[in-house]
C-alpha cells in the first residue's frame, strides 16, 4: 500500500506542475490551453536533444529548455490566443488544440517519432519501499516541485505582478479599470505556464526514462484532468488535484492493471464535471454564463448555391471520378466519402445544437467494432451490419454521454473528449489485438472487392446522409435543435428541454459516425484501437468547421480538401496534421463561419 | 472654471449601432457632475469612453488639457482618472488590503503607497478593521467603501462612478452619497456620477447632463434640472398633471 501511495505521489508531483500552469492560464484568460499540453512532450525532447546530441550538462540544458518553452508559450499567446480573446473562449480553445497538434508534429518531424532513451542524471532506484524502487532523482524532482510551488505562491501573494495576475483572474474588467495591463498579465501567465509545462515534461522523461514527441497530449490531458479536479483557476486546487489524481491512478493501476489508467483518469474527469464542475476548490459556476458555439462558429449567411450545382456534383462524383480516376483515386475518394458522411452527421451536433464534441473518434470506433464483430462473429451480411452498427454507436454513445448534457460552456466539449477517450480505452481493454479479416460487402453472394464498387456504395451512403440531414434541418425538430444551439437560455425559457435535444442531436451524429466507422472497417478489413485517436476527433471537427459548422454539404468540402487533397498531394502524416492545425487556426480566426459562409 | 475632463463631439459605435451621438460634456476641477439617463441611454458607454475601454470613432477626449482619446486605460489611470465600476466589482478572493494595493498598481512609489494606505484606512475605519478579510465576504456597503478606497489609491483627480447606489438599501444609499460628497470635499477629487436615480444624484452634484438614446438632451445646474418639468416627468416619476400638485404639497 505504502509503495503504491509513494508511486502515486511521485507521478502526482508531475501532474501538479502541469496542472498549475493550466489553471494559471485558465484563470487569467478563461481558456483551456491545449497548446500547453505540447510543452510536456516538447520539453522532454528539447532536453533530450540538448543533453544527448549537443552534449550539454543537464543543469545547463534544463534552464535552456524552460526558456525555449516559455518563448513558444509567449508566441502562442501573441499569435493565436490573444487575437481571439474578443470572441468566445471556445474559439481560442480550438485554436490551442490545433497549436498543440502542430507543435507535437513539428517536434516529431524535427526529432523523429521514436522513443528516445532519456539520460539518467541521478540514481533512479537506490531506495526501496515494499515493491517500489525509487531514487534520488525522484526526491530531487519532488524537492524542485515543492520549491517551485512555494515560490509561485509567494509571488502570487506578495508580488506586484502576482497580485495583478490574481486580480485579472478574479475580475478582468475591474483589473483593466484600475490600470492593470491585462494583455501583459496574460503574456506573463503564458510564459510561466509554458515553462512549468516544459519542466513537467523533463520530469516525466526523467521519471519514465524515455522521451517521445507525441507523449505531450496524453500527459497534458491527465494534467488537465488534475486541474479540473482541483478547480480550474485555483492554483492550490491544481496542486491538490495533481497529487490526488496521481494517487488515484497509482491505486487504479495497482488493482486493475496499466490498461485501466486512461479509463480511471477520464472517469474522474466526467464525474467531476457532473458532480462538482467547479472542482474541489473552484467557484462552482465558473463559465456557465458563456454562450455556446452557435453564436460564434457558423454565424452568418451561407452562400447561395444554385440548384444545378447538385446534379452536376453528383454526376462528377458518380460518373466522372470513376471513369477518370484509377484505383488509387477511388480508394482516396472512398475515404473522402466516409469522412464526409461522418462530418455531415456531425453538423447537427456541432452546428445546430451548438455542442462542439471533441470525441467523435469514440462513436466511430464503436461503429467499426460493432460492424467487424457482427460480420466476423455473428456472420450478418454487411448490408445489415452497416445500419445496425450505426444504431449501436448511437445507443452506446448516448448512454455514456447521457450524464454530461447538463454540463455548461466549453466544459461540454471537454466532457465529450473524455467520453470519446474512455470509449476507445475500453475497446482497447476488451480487444487489445485488433480484428482481422473483416469481409468485403457482397452483392447476392459475390464479394465486391473492387475499389470502384466500394466507392459507389459509400457515395450512396453519403447521398442518403445528406438528404436525411437536409430533411432534419428543415423540419420542426431541426429548428428546435437550432434554437437550443443559438440561445440555450431563451430556448429553455420557451419550454424546450435543451438537454434532451442536445442528447438527441448527439445520438443522430453518433449514428452517422457509427455508419462511417463501419464503412472504414470494411474498407481496411483490419482495425485496431490505434486508428481511433484524438487526432481522428480533431480531423472530424476541422472538417466541419472548415466548410461551415452548420452546413452538411460543408463537411463534403472539408473532407475533399483535408482528406482528398492531402492524400493526392502525398503529404506525410506529420505534415498533414500540421496542415489540419493551420487550417483550423486560420478558419477560426478569419472565417469563423466556415468557407461556405459569408462573414457577417 | 478650468475643465479637467472634456468630451468633445464624441461618437461611439458598437458594430452598426450608433451608441453615442456626438456628445460634449465637461467636468471641472473638484466638481461633482452627474450623468443621468434610463437604461441603454449611453451612460455606461460614456464612462467606458472616458476610461479608454471603448474607443470613439470620432471626437476627442481631453484630460487636464491633454488629448487622451487614444491613450490606454493604464495611461489614463496614471494621468489621474480612476473608476468605481458598476456593481462595485471588488476582487472577491483578495483581502481588503490587497484590493487597495491593486488600486495602486500603476504607482511605483512605495512610501507614497503606504502613506495613502494609511490615509484611506483613516478615512474608512471599517476597511482598517477588516484589512485581512476577503473582499467577497464584506457587506454591500463595505464593498462600496472598498471600491472607493481602491479608486483613491491611484491618487486620482477624477473618479468616474457607475451607479454606486445600485442594489443598496435606502439607508445605505444616503450613506454612500454622503461619502461621495465627503471624498469630494475633503480630498478635492472631481466626481463624474453616473446614475439612474436623478433626484439622488442631483442632490450632491453641482451640474448634470441627461442622456437619451445616446444623445445629451438636457444639461444645466442641479437645481435647474430638478425643477425642469420634463425631468420630473421622465426621471423623477411624477405624472404631468400631478407635478404641480406635488410641488405645492412639498
């Protein structure tokens, strides 16, 4: 027991460092800064590069890394977050999410994607308690963390700038009125938070002995959960949250094994958001007054598209592409169609209902696995498995997300991210091996193995999806859902049960995500959990935001550009993610309505 | 009288909405001036323009003879404009002393800050008693005193007050008005008092302006405004036919 507790505290110490930075930035800007997550990975890689490649001593490399992370943090704020400050926090949050993907992948391009052995600076296992070995290294890290925390709290309590930071986070408008330069305070907070993130990153690398560019998001999400658990905006809360989560996680691993880690962490997140959204120490309704996406993204009038465009588009997709394109183009086209289907379904949730769910990989994975199991184990035909997996995805995703619809503001985005992650983690727990030999669809006994056949099937599915989405939009139901998205308070005041309609919109989106997942599974014929990442969720979000979050056909445009063009231009995966990120940042900044919508 | 603050033909837009339509007003050194008007008449926008929170599309704002139209809020605070925001807006999780020090953020003279801290504690004994208490736990009246104290900490020559009596009991309202008059009298600070309750504001102000739909529709000395039949109807809640009657009974 004691050894588990110590292991928990050692990890918790790292989470606490990261969580303090997240809480600090949230306090002064009301933005969840995903970019900071990247500093966990980046800090570790920069330190590895300095020590191993440049031969710097650790004690020189560490401050250098912190300065560099601080610089990147400042840059993020100046270039991306600050310009969006006058919009909703959600816009800034999305952009920082994109920045984090860009940083992670730029670091992967620069340092390679491999896990690198991180040099041992101090002994790591010269002490022993029960089954746990730990070393001077761990104690030094704990010591440094404590020194940093004490310095931080003294600075915030007695420092002139520290006081300004607190004043800004308690009442930004009043801070401005007493002459506090709020922009400057925000810059300082970003610098501090990013340096703390870098420090935490180096500590993680020292703790686990390896460094990897893409480790940032995972650790960052845990640190974020810690900050939420403690109460976003509360620094003491962040420290407590970090240690509590570290210990919970250690005991979880002790009893259920390492695979349960993510499930525990995100279960904690979801429970906190539902039971006590303000966290242990935060003020309870932190950002409840914030409107949802409907009033920002997708605002403005869509361009009028002449009626003749539709039949022409259909002819190009159904006749010209198959005639002109070879198998490669058709395979790529199939991907475009599948993501367009998923995206078009998602516009009902993201656009009309105004809930920017960040975890669509979850329902997609459910659809893919359902379809794979229904065809390989139950031996149902593809044509039955396809809609059934959509239904299963809708039902399971609805049940799992049912508690979160009362959650307010952009917490709901984070909660959906949590639900998505839990879904994939559970699948990984149940089917660690992946599923092989998923059959091709067949036509009265003849397997349709050609890319052309599969392309046409998926085109049919997309057309049906678009028609259904269009009908829903124009129906009474669609208008009620849109009322919830554009002004939830007004909708509730008019007797609309906003929660239920958000849940319904999400269920419809999850159905199409599940259908898309099924199509993906039968195209790949092999699936495993590594396909359904946070990145896939980001891709879906980017696809709908690019075209116009409210427009089902906007998702088709988004999919053509982000999937089709990227593939045909032979962009490497890292480069593609960087492009996704840039597209997301630029669209949110300059055309928040999407490319097919006039700026209002 | 030399004008401390001058707004000259100020126009402010929120998107297409023309919120201030060419307003001109002045506040003299050591004067109390009230700015009256109903909801959405442009009172708060005027105050925000003076503080630099909203930038005018046209016109100039001068303070102490200097053009501050394009100055930041911070520069204006340094120049001597302080504010008491609507609904007080003290920093709830900071102590009384920390709130006061936050008010002195733009100053660097430690000795002077300490001196002013003492002066304000003397002026508001309640705040001295509660110096280590979190501001969020103070009563409404005490928070109002703290908001005054915080504004005074920047050594202002003008304090803009946005509805300082809002949400206070009638007894406290009188206290707050006395306090504003006392600050003005004892410390020689000019006050621009934004109020919905015209009668109260004019009772301590020397002059007043009346805003409606973003335009100044009336101005003059307090007595004059109080006697103006239009004001009595529109802002003092007296019906036209009973106005004369109530005058005779009063």
